[in-house]
C-alpha cells in the first residue's frame, strides 16, 4: 500500500509519542484518572449489577490468567476486561471528555490491566497505555463532536471508539509494534457496535455496562492478532470502514488533520466527574444546587415551590422523554439518566453522592412531588459538549433563576475525596491512603497485582 491507512498513521503518531517520552503532566493525569477508575470499580461491588456481571463472565469458566478488581476471582483476559470495565462504569461516576461525549479510562484501563496480568507488564507500561489509548478515543470523539442529532448522536461513542482504544492500550502493554497494533485495530473494528437505545430508552440496566463490550473486544482483538490473524488495514477509512459505516461518509481533510495533529493532547480535556450520574445531567445538578443556595439566602422553603421550569437543548431533551417515565424512573440507571428526576433529587437532597443517590431515593415521595412539578421547555441551543442549563422556579410568589454554570470537573483534591468516599462505600476506608499513594506512583511499580487487592 503506497499511502498509509489512516489507522496506521494514527498508530505511528501515538507510538512515536511513547518512544519520545510522554510529558510529565500527561503521565500525572493518567495516574490520577487510573486511581479514580480503580476507586469506582471497588465501590461498585455493593451493587446488584456487579454480582450479575461477575456471574455472567464466570459462566463456563474455571479460573484464568487475570484478576477482577476487589475480588480473588480469576478469569480469562477478555472476560476480566469486561468485568473490570463494567465495575468502573456501573456507578456512572467515570471520567468524561465533554466534547467527545465518551468515558475513555474505563475502557483503556480495563484492557491494559487484563493484558498486563498476562505478560507481567510494569506499571509504567500501563500508565502509558491508558494515556495513549485515551488520546486515541478522545481524538475520534472530538472529530465527531456529537450533539443531539446528526453523526455520532445515536452511538455510545465510548463503546464504538473504545474497541479501538482498548486494542491500542492492550498492544502498548504487550509491547507490540506498529504492524501488530494496526492489525489489532482492524480486528477490533470487526466487533464494533454501540447503538444508544439503552440510553434513549428506559427500563434497561444495560446502560451501566456498555463500555465493557469495548474493553473485552479490544483485548480479544489483540489475542487474535497475536495468534497470527491479521485484521483489515483500512478499518477506519476503507470502503466499509468505520467512517462510512458508522458516521455516514469518508473522513474529510479537516477530520484527518484533527486526528493526525502532531501536537494536540485531547486527553488533557478529560475531566473527573464530581457526581455519580449521567454527564448531561451535571449542568442541571449544578443549577439546582445554586437554586438551593438562593432559596436559603432568601429564607424560602422548598415545600412552597410551584412550577419548576427546566430549559433544555436537543441533547438534553433526550433525557426528558417520555416525561412520565423520566419523572418516575424504574431503575437507578434510569434515574441517573433523567434530567427531570435529577433536578428534583438535587433540590430535595442538596447532596449528590453515593450515599444519597441510591435505590431508596427512587421511592421517596418528596422527590416524586418535586418531579411532578418539573416542566421541560426545549428552548436552548444545541452544541457539542455539555448542555447549557436553565431552571426557573416560583416560590412564594418569587421567581428564582439559576445562574450560568460552565465547569463541572473535579480538582485533584476533590478527586482524592471522591476516592476516599469510594473506598468507604466498598468498606475499605482504612486502605485508601496507601492504595491512593501507590496508584499515584503506578509507573514506579514493577507490576500491577496490588491494584486488585
């Protein structure tokens, strides 16, 4: 092939970065996000979904080369990658690139850990794999920059692009060269999926595990490649490649330039979530918290509130329909994905964390009463990234308006408190200081077995 494929050019660029050495700030960020993901994976063990995932992945399996976070279980690598990615996402607390609308570290870390267990890779290799796998996913996501309608809007981009990010991460941990990783991307693409009906609809708990399919697929792609089977070179830009099949057209010159930018680090814009709910709900959580403060300052009581008008754009509107189901979510996953319910919950409780946002809240009558007062008005502009949020309430004859809110990422200090909270949720609070420190120096570790303890 005289002209390199787009996939090969991407792999070549990212491997060159690895050879030249990743910037210290990128390595530090990768370690922080790894610690964040491990904490969430441990905390998820208290959920019914965690037990269901482990049961499913252990079916017909007796042990394996890889470990599962927070347990003594051993599984084959692909199943372990699925289990660990599911654990990291179940709480809907995992990191996010807003413009790309995807959760990268859940996918790449699960794939990297499973591969590291097979080949006794160092912590440094895992950190590099996560940073570069996340970068690949973020570049693809930013290239699409989905909004409420149009290309990419009907796909879980975490899953669709995660197959590729996981394959890259696994290949970097394994020490594969360019040819092998390009072949693995092709094999990962052959498994690609991610239709978003589990997000747009209600009643399904599968929304909590969709990144796991990508982690499993990327690991499996690497194993198939290692056995000698080559995937298609033109997995991205071929006649039936990812762009044409999933995104509707061949890559444009502008898209290629963005994907192959030699200087950009889109991973820098990945943020750690402050609240365990769908990212599109976060502007509304922030707006509701601000309104609570204004009510307190004015001496107004929430039980005197009348109509609660919530302004949304086309992206957020999808989390408001059908309105009756969104006001009375049947599952915790539906609740976290419902803007009407999250507004009512936040106004009622004033705190959004693992201790309060749980199954018990689904039956709370005061939240029901507030949710019934929420009226959705689709009147805001739809752009990539998180939606603008407006909440207007009438309380005792006064009209209160939420202030603008722009940033919802957790600082490193907040990330540490979040980690401590996750370990407490897992019943392992005493272990938090040592585990946190080891994870923040992961690239100095000879191996990664301690992560699973």
